[in-house]
């Protein structure tokens, strides 16, 4: 057991999910072997699973799980305390209260209302675009959990719309897909078409299929002049504003409105970084900054 929990040993179960043979054994094994909920690191302190006050964070967003109702579920991991149906939780990113009127437990395609959930439980919260990946929900404490970073994509493509009449619908669909984490979305400052970023080509196939199947928007992708993107930050707000203003054709905003520098090559990136020593060109971004 110690070797397993330290990551030196991995048990393997053989069965067939297709015929439901072995699934129960696997689930029971997870319940027996898995460790209890552990403490979670927040930006300002470590949160113990045994604390009485509720804390939780969003690690996944899934839209259109029920195509008939266009639902949008935020999957939340409870880190401490008790999450109860009907409670008002604080969404730390906006500092506003949010009513958890219908939290749900999921098991495959089955759902049931979660009247209570405790540390270690995964709960689905229906919402209409309010929650994002990395959001923290608490009983009132102003903390932000770490460990949900966003990495610079390996592939950048412009989205080519086949039907120009659906441009507004495409913007909304791309925003929803980006909120789910299917792709990263970058909106150029010069008004050019949106750019999507992915880690692998398969994500482009998934995006294309979902846009057509769920939103009836057929699209193609075309290469753009950019091959690298980096998030820009600086302790000197004026220097950052000046850089953004002087590079209008190379700047974009991400889903959160943060500035992103788009480079045509690694050489171009190094050249601009050397000329702007007060700026940080980062390939990793936390979904949230500490409040």
C-alpha cells in the first residue's frame, strides 16, 4: 500500500467495460486503495480536508451534456467542509455570492441531486457561463487554489467560417469551447479572425466536429503567420501598455482579456524579449491570480 501511494507500484485490473464485466471490481478497488482527501495548496495557505468551512475549486467545464437543454456543467472538487444544496457560496474571482441550488452527483449517464457533499467529493453545478476552470468557491474566505495552469499551445490556427452569417454564433461557440478547455482562444487586437491554440492536432478535429454537431457551424482551419504565443506581464504597467500599443498586429487577448504576444518564430520572440527587459514573456499562466 505504501509503495502504491508513493507512486512506485501500480495495480492493474483486467476486465471489459463494454460488457460491464470488471467495472465493479475496479470501482471497489479505487475505493479501497485510494488515499483519503489530502490538503490542498492555495495561494495564501494550505487548506486541510478536515476544516469545517467549505472550500472547493472548478477543474472541468462540460457543455451540452444534455443537447436538448443546452446545459453547462461545472465539475467542482470539494476540498474541505460541507457543500449543501441551496447554500450560497462566494465565487472568489468576482467576489459575488452564488446560489448552489441544484448540485449533482454523476455516475456515467446517471445523475442525482447532491444534498450534501464533503471533502473529496466531485459535484456538478449547472450554470450559464458563470463558472470557469480554476474558479474557487468558498464559505466566504478569499482564497484561490493553485495547480490549474494554462500552457502555451503548440499549434496556432485561424478559424475559417464557411457561412459568414454565423460569425456571431461562432464567437459565442468558440468562447464556450475555450471555457471548457477544449482549445485556447485568442482575439487579435487588429480585428483579424480569431486564433485558436491547441497542444495537438487531434484537438482541432474535436473542435471541428463539436462545432458542427452541437452548434451547426461548419468550419475549417488555416495556418497563420504566428507559431508561438506568450502571456505578457510586467511590474511596470506603463511599459506593458507601451509595448502593447507599439505591436498592434502581434497582440491578442486571451479568454480573460489578458495580453498575449504572438510571434512568427522563436527568433522573433527572443528579439522582442531582449528589447523589452521589463516585460515577462511567459509560456504558463494560472487560470486565476490570487485575490
